C-alpha cells in the first residue's frame, strides 16, 4: 500500500498554493527540512522567512503579516507550535482573530524515536481551548493537501497537525473535505468508531476485522477536532448507541473529550476512549509504542468487545 508522511502533503500543497497565491507566506523556525518547506523556500524566496529557533517571534511576525492582508503559515513541530509560542498565538493571533495558520509536523507519538520532548501529545487539546482557533488533523497525504487548501480559504486562525511517520493512502486526490464535517467511511448499526489523524489507520484495520466477525461498524474520520461535527456524532450515537474514539493524543481534552461532551449533554450513548492515558511517551518504534500504550488495532477490538458485552 502506498504511504507518505502527512507532512509531505503539507510541503507539496503549500508550494502549489504559494505559486498560485502571492499572499501566502511560510515562516520557518529552523527545521524546514523536517517540515518539508525547503522547496517553498527555494522556489518562492520572497514569500518565505526563516526566523530561526524563535517561535514566539514567528507568531508575532505572522500576526503582523496577517494585518497586512497576507496569509502566513508558521511551520514547526507540534510541541513548539502549541506550547513554546502559545501566549503569542493566544493574544496576538486568536484574540484579534487574525488569519494565521500554524502548520505543525511531528504530531502525537509519530516522532517516536525522538522521545517525549518531541512528541506533541497535548497540542490539539491546548488549541481546542483557545477561542477562534480551528483544529485539524488529516489522516493521509491526499486529505492533507485538501485540508491545507481548505485552511488557506478559511478565514481565521487554524492549527494543522501532521505526522512524521508514513501513513497509508485512504483517499484519492479527488476527494473533497469540508472543515467541521466528518466523513463516514463505513456505515453500520452495532458500533461507531471515530478516528482522527494517524490512528485512523488502526481504526480502519479494527473495523475490517470486526466486519469479518460479523460486527456492523460505522467508521468516521473526524479530521476536524474543532469545530466538531456534533450533528454527525449525535446521529451516530442514536444509530449505534456505542462509540469508541481513537486518537494519538492525551486522553484529556482531545477527540474523546469532545465527543463525550456532546454525548453527555444529550444524555445518550456509551463511550470508550483510545488515547494516551495521561503520561509522557518514550523513545521507541512508533508501532511498538502504540501497542505498549493500548492504542493499536487490538486495543480497539478489546474496547469493542467490552462495549458489545454490556447493554446500555
């Protein structure tokens, strides 16, 4: 199966968009090779800035560019883009609701060998709490390209999260994506599995195995964490009654939290969350880490068995 890191989708798409739209700027933080923006820098030098290891400055420059009608994309790692420059993004970008995009590679456990310091496992939850911020994590190369384009067209701050690891292709290049609307990949009646980003791969594998066992699965790619597609969540809970959320993120304040809030307010359904259970990661093979932390296909199958064994 063909596979590429979603960060490569960002690099390819931002170059294409930059060649079409001279209002796009990329602001690098000294890691353009890892974030796949070197081609943009070489081919569009007048639309590129490298501020060095100074993420707070990147946020301030991006805010200034946005006030001049430009559409800046800050490019860095998820840990730095969500924490090192958080105050500047909150106050200088989100408070005035400026049109700045934060495009971050190395989301979740995907920078596996780099260890806990470089594994951004809190980032989506951090930005989910900031008013005016939109939070997106695509699952594969083609969806990344489409959602980077959608982010460019979206008026306001956007946080985009990408993977260091290669991810299989799920979508063809003609698939369309709308920010704030999830995609139903399979429709079923027994259980709903809602995945985001890199763990959609594990969710798809689990759904296929469950269907071989005779379990009818509704499988959703919830690529927009904020604004969440609440209508789709409620529709799915009413249909299946049981939900599993699957995310490469701390169990607090991510996809599982967002879905559980919708379910709790409606007073319906039963939920299990597959996520990082409030601890830091460690250095190791990405797939071994998913297995160790109960975030892989087998963990989803186990959670399904537990939900199906207990009626609401």
